């Protein structure tokens, strides 16, 4: 296997620093703020706050399972982009092909990655916010523990979104200096010594395998991002269609309401017409009865006109 180029070595060394050493430095600070013996009770006390973060999607389901293991056993462990557990201490000349560990029934910080620890520090402790917040790179003169944590978080994000598997030496030196100083302040002299050794240690074939693993992980990450983008596009389309359906449903409801109103008006009008028709029919029958009466009377008058002197009167006149 061909040796790594300098810029490839830079990338590998920085990845090992950010994924192997710096998380333990952050955990050292985290364990001071959240003593391990009190961590479960602290999380339980702040359950409502944490659940609210879950509802807001600040915490995902995997992180939630680490904070509150189901059935007393953690059901997921957070892995970093190179496939090595954040909390494992490892030598750069060896790669752990398999890891065995005891599953315990309570949350422990060794299963938390940097993102989760920072989330808990930000939301459960009254800490001093870095000048630029936890999501931006602090100025070099800011040396508080919170600022050092923000530095490590910043460079982890830079590495995670790095498009290639190499890094210019100038950029590497700037990042290494900032991160290693933060590690020393958070984790102490021993971790600082690890940083110094890691920077100059010869990277052999095992480390080239790490490089290949990083490449494979990057490809997987790109595929996942593409999948996320596709899902995001599909979600947008589905959301748009749902809104159209909702608008259509709303329009149909409005139209249905109008049709119902018009139907009621027609029913009222029909009822009124029926009442009027009944009245007209009644009046018509009265007119017909009146007409029959008038017709009969007319016939009687006509008969009288034909013979103006009735026969009974005519007989009386004749006797006289």
C-alpha cells in the first residue's frame, strides 16, 4: 500500500485527535459538572426539560435512549464518522476491529458523544456562554472551559463537512494548535502529551487502513446526505400536496356549506310554494262552488224570464 501523502496524513491525524482524544477531554469537564454517581438522578430531575428538547428535535431518539435506557439497558451507542467509539482510547498504530463492553442499566457519560455532552451542559447547567456562543469558533484570547468545548465542537463540524480526505498543512497546524491547547486545558497534562505524540508519530499501514475507512465513511455520509436531500425534496412535495388537499378540502367545505344553505332556501321556498298552492287550491274549490251556485241561480233566473208570471199566480188570476 502506497504511503500517505502529507495532506492525507494531516487529515488522518486531525481525525484521530478529534475522534479519539478531544472527546475524552470534553468528558473530563462533563464529569466534573455532572458527577457520574449523580448523573442518573440529575437526568431524572430534569426529565421534563430533556423531553421538551426531544420534542423540539434538539435530542434525537438515539440520544434519548442513552439518557433513559429502555428496560434498564442502553439500546444504541453513538459512533463517529470513522467508525470508532468516541470514548475509546486507542493507539494510532492499531485499529480496533471489535469492541466488547458491558451494557449497564444506567446512563453513563462514556456512551455520550461531544454533541450530546455539550447539549446537556448548555441546557442543564448555568454555565457562562462563550462570546460567540457554542456554535461558532471562539477568539483565541477566550480560554474558559466553555470556549474550549466550543472550539472542539467547531472543528469536529469542520471535519464532518470536509469534502476531501486531505488537509493543507497551514490549515492543519492552525486547527491542531487550537484543539490541542483546548484539550490540555480541559483534560490536563496527560492528554496534552497524547496530542504531542500523535502529531509526530509515524503512521503505518494500520493508519492507512483508518484512512480507507474514513474514505468509505465519507462515501456513506455523502450517500446519506443525498438520501436526506431526496427525502427532504419528497417531504416538501408531499407537504405541498397536503396543503393543496387541505386547501381543496377547505374550498369543498365552503362550497358544501353554500350548497347546504341554498338547499335550505330551496326547501323553505318549496314549503312556501306548497302552502300557497294549498291556499290557491282551496280558493279554487271555493270559486268552483261559487261558480256552481251562480250557474244554478242563473238558470233559475233564466227560467223566470221565459215565463214572467208563474203558473200558480196565473191560476189565481184566472179564477178572478
